[in-house]
C-alpha cells in the first residue's frame, strides 16, 4: 500500500531538489568544444536529479511551466526528437513539434524566416536538427530564443555525446584514463566529433578507427593542433579495440557518402564489424555502445548488439534525463 508521503511525492507539484547552476554560461548549446569539464559534470549531476524524477510514479515537475520548447527537424530522427519532446513535457513546458518536411519550408520559406516565425510565436528554446553543418550557428546569431543543436550535418550532436558520457560515467564511474574506441564512418559522423571533444575533456583517450576513405582529410593535423595525445587515429580495428573500455561502432551514413568510398559492404563487414571474437580483445568489462540507428549485421553483429556488454538501449533511456538537464540549464540561464 502506498503511504501518504508516497502519494504526495507523485503529484505534479513536487519540484526538483535545490540545484546549483552558477557554473552555467551557455545561452545556446551548439557543440561541446566550448564546454569545460566542470560544465559537463554539472549536466551529469542535473541529469542524475532528472533520472530520479523519471523513477517517480508521475514523471513530471513544473520547472519549465510557462516556457515554450519547439523541436524543428529538417532531417529524420527517432531518438533525439522523441526524447527532447518527452524531456520538455516532463518539465511541464509547452511543446510544439515542427516537421520541416510538412511546414512552409516546402513552399520556399528560408531557414531564417522559419526561425523568426517560431520566435514570434513565443518559442523560448528551439531544438533544431538540420542537414547542413553550421545551420544552428546561423540561427543562434540571428534570434533571441536559445538554440539546442540536435545534429547539424557532419558537424556536431552535443546532446548525444552528453548522454554517451553520462552512460559511461554510470557504468565505469568516470572517463579519466579510459580508452574509448569509436569505429566506422568517422568522416560523416557528428556523434564522433562531439564525443571527441566531450570525452577528451572528461579525461578519456579516444581512438578514431575506420577505413582510410572514411577518415576525414586533415584529421591528424587537427588532432595535433587541438587534442595532441588525447585522440589517436587507427585504421586497424584490432589495434583500436585492444584493451578498450568502450567500443562504439557507427552506422555507415550512406545518405551522406559519395559513391566509391568503400570497395564493398562485404569487405567492410569482414574488416570492421564488431563481432564477438573482436569484442574479446577489449577489456572484460568493456561497454558496447551505439548512437543509433543501427544496421545490425553490418557495423555490429546481432549477438554483440544484444549481448551482455551492450548498453545501447540504456543510452536511449538516459537521453531523456540528459535532455531534461539541458533544457533546465538553458531555461535557467535565460532567467538570470
Ligand atoms: N542518435 C540519433 O541521433 O538518433 P536519431 O537520428 O534517431 O535521433
């Protein structure tokens, strides 16, 4: 039987515990290249408080009541869009979901006009996914609403990287000294780029591994300039996985690839698929992660995707708490 206290806890009027947000300084969240370790820790701590809300019978707090969150997606999405929308509703924000393929964009309306229209309708926060790298940066320059980048072209996907870091932290206690192997289509992966910034800021060593044709040109020079000693580039899968604490295969982004980057899918599977024998090279406790969507049987074998070391579904679950934390912090920042 539920006690009166439990009954009271399940009402919408229950609020969050006191959370210090003094460190927060972001009006927008565009990527993790300008996040300090302390700021990422702050997101993690607030995500812990949000995860506690999600354990309650009524998974809702009034924290963002009166705020309007608009999701604006110019590209398909399952996880990011659904979890941002759930996150906003769990915080009692008013939500509007704009599918660009069914909006006035199809009548020729520009990105800027669409953004200004949404702002004129009262949006406080716009969660935006766009096929062109840099589109959220243009938005952030021109409007007062806060922009959260939900993925721009090949460039960045900061909320995905934060939920990946959160998931690793929950299982391994932290990222300091951990070896994280990100494998596959590095060139077209905004997840790899944002994770490279965020995970190294948190003290991990990141190994980016893929066929030479799927590594971005200039990657080694970029690392030498910005992340010397913290990021390695590898083309041999076995070397990348050996003693890794985290193994993260990526989907081949055929929608972004020019033809001719791979000799054949069969050869890719032979050389780069994460299967059980290859996973055995990693540390025994190694986590298998994937940002999704997965192509099982290509970058990852079904038995690894659903095996005991896989935390892929948990990543999706954690995405709601992490995105609640981001919406909370951005909204708090707007009030101060
Ligand atoms: N990881 C990710 O961005 O998934 P969706 O495309 O389904 O949002």
